[in-house]
């Protein structure tokens, strides 16, 4: 098995992990998004803590990386809170697809803040993705529009977090980055959890802990995947999450995307496929 195949398999495992995470988040019921985020990240913090200690690495990273680590953690925390709100109020696959706008937004943020050049074909994919997004959210500017807007905001904050990860590069071990983010969000959200806390049943707590476990599988899976293969070879497989969430949404909740959303899915996936193959064609061999 070559490294690209290993990368693809790890990416698929990651996608399954994130899809099951969204299922358990929705199954946990009507709880504050902050509460769901807190318990999801507690699990990730504990697992990442064990890995950092095992490898005898730094828990909080190098001094020169603190601003980047902190910025990544702030935007990542906001992204998860908004994503969980969208999951609770939208069809699972719609919420997931809106969150998957983040790779296109990373291109924009990288151009603005990192001065990276945006190639013409990338501009085409951004426009296509924006059109696809409109089909999914079907803007009506009514109260029903709010969850879709929150879903878009989750993608914006996630893209900001990923942009800071690009700045960070390989300057820190992946488990240090995961621990820093998970620990930060847990500490910051604790006061809000105390203020907004709603009593949970044992089943709800179990669902949230399982959401945290599978989120960690997703995080580690995608991180390890990129260690085996270049992004241009495997990044497209992150979109397999939408297939898994659609299946889970229909199986457990009898929900499915409407016709307009399906058109949006096709447009966004088409944009990603175009960017994937066009990027591979223009990339230098490795």
C-alpha cells in the first residue's frame, strides 16, 4: 500500500469520524451549543494530553508560536459553536456542506493576510462555490434564514482557523496543536457553560462524549493523512463527509436535502473536483 492510498484511507476514516460526530451532536437534543462544544472538546483535550505526555512534547508549544496558536484556537472554537448550532437547526448534510465552504474561503484569507497569489482557476471555483451556497441557503431573509447564516459563519471561522494553521505549518507537533485548541476552548467556555448549563440525561452525556471521541478520530485522521500524502492528492476526499452525513441524516431522522440543496451540493462538489484536478495538473511533481 503506497502513501497516497494510506492518505486516502485515513481521510475517509476522518470523514466517517466527523460524520458520526455530527450525528451524536444532533442526537444529544436541545442543549446549548456552548455546552455541546465544551463536552466535545474535553474528550479531545484528554486524548491529546495523553499523546503529548507520551511523546514528551510541549503542552502549549513554543513561545514564538503563541499568537498563532491562540488565534487558531479562538477562531476554531467559534467555528465549532456555530457549526453545532447549524447542526441542531438544519438538515445534517446542509450544515455539513455549508461548513465545507471553508477550503474556498481559505484561498481568500490566504490571499488577503498571507499575500498568497490567487490563480484564475481558483477564482472560478470560489464563484462556483458561492453560487452553490446560495442554492443551499435559499436566502429569504426570514427567521428560517438564520441557521443557514450561522452555518456560513461556521465556515468563515473554520477557514480563519485553517489559515492560521497554514502559518503554523510544521512548527508544532499535531497533538500539541490539538491539545492547545481543546484546552483553550474548554477553559474559555467553562464560565458560559456554568451560566447556560442545562441538566442532561445519562444518554445525552453519553452522546456528547461519543461526539468528542469521533471528533478526535476525525482530527487525528486528517492530520495523519496529510503526513502521508500531499493535499493536492487527497483533499477532495474530505467532501466524502457529506455523503456519510446524508446517509446518517436519512437513516436516523428521515431527513434529506431538498432539490435546491442537491443542486447546491453538485455545484460545490463540482467546484472542488475542478480545483482538485486543476491543482494537481499545475503542481510540480514530488
